[in-house]
C-alpha cells in the first residue's frame, strides 16, 4: 500500500512533507489500518500480477452537529487508471457504506464523504461525475525557513504568553473547541482524545490576567523532526485584534526552531472567517496545497 502511494506521487503532485496527507510509511499505514472499526471489512485492495496496485479505505466519525460522516479514500497507480478500476473502487466504497449505515442505524444523519487534493485531477473528475459536490477545502501553508522569523510586537497590558502546564490542559482544549462553535463540517474532539495525542513541549498560551485568552498548539513532526506543525491557533472572540494570535504563533515557531525544526506547516479552511491568512502570511507562510472534501447523500 505504501508503494501505491509512492507510485501516485508524481502524477498527482503529492507533497511528501504535507502534514495533512503526505507519503506515509508502511508502518504508518498499518497503524492507521489497525485503528479502523473493521480493518478487513472497511478496506479493499486491487491486485494485478500478484501485486497491490490500488486500494480504498472507509472511516467514519460524528461531527459536532450530529452528522455521521462515512469517508472513503482511494488510490490507484497511474498506469491502471482509465480502465474502470477507479469506478469499481468507488462503487465498492459506496455499497459498503450503505451496508454500514443500515447496520449502525444512522440513515437519518449519515452522509458519504470523500477527499481529494486539488492536484488529483482524475480523482476529482471521478467524484464529480458520480454526483459528489465540494463542501469545503483546507489550504496547507509552509514557512520555509524558521531562521527567518519576524520580530514580535508589544502585548496589551496585563497579557502574558508562556508554556502550557498540565493544570491548564483542559483550558487549552476548551479554547480550541470553543473556537469551532458554529463551524460546519467539524469533528467532535473529546478531552480524552486531546490528552491521548498531547505533545505539549511547544504549546503556548496567552493569559489576560488569570483567564486563558488564546492558545497555539505546536509540535515537531514525529517522522521528520525538521518539520514543525502549528496544529491549532485559537484566540477567544473577546481577545481578537489585540495581537495575541501573532504573539502565540511566533512564540510557538521559536520553540519549534529550538527543538530542531527547520520549516513549519499548518492548514486552515479556505473560508477564512477570521482573516487568518493575513496573519500567517505576515510571518512568512506561503500556500503549498489544497485539500478538498466532497459529499454525497446516502440512499439506503
């Protein structure tokens, strides 16, 4: 399966260092497969002459508004495209999802989802021809050289920025979760899952006197320690337009640099309701990739 991903990279212009969807190792694919509800039932392989030339995977989760999203993602080596194999994988995924929806009893709130990078022209055409519609996209940005960070600016009186200790984990989580209130297509994120993946070395928070006003959750990529990621940057509504987002971002980036990262990545929705692009570009981030989510109603 890792060989399939590598074999698709040139044709689909895959960014190997992407923090959204890059080129996973065989071990990483195995780990992700083991986390599926039904690893054998929710994956399909395409074989040719004894080798795997394509595959599709199904995952599901519940979004904040109660929607159950059943997401399928498929890959097929370029030399096997244009023969109906991609359509067959798509048909398998949709049929499997309809069976799962009946089993789970989620027909009233379930939808089918699929992802494709904007550069994956054949996958995009396949989805659109099958009746999928684009519902949102994420833009991935890169700061190419962490040695070239701009200087900071004075903070408002009473505001300080510093590391996040364990006693503040719940407040940090709550700050991020609250920032997504009312946002469409967002997955539920329980505190337990937040803790399970916590890597707080480069987490930074802003306090307005005793209250947490914002947080930046930054981490060094576990496979490539030269790449840092800004996983979340959230400032509470009442504290926006005060320079806190910039201060948090720069402090987190400096921490990533101190821990060996040479570049940094982040992603954000293209809707851009809080003008986050302006902030990211002001410190040196530039657009690299666009990742698109498609949806289609389920008829069971």
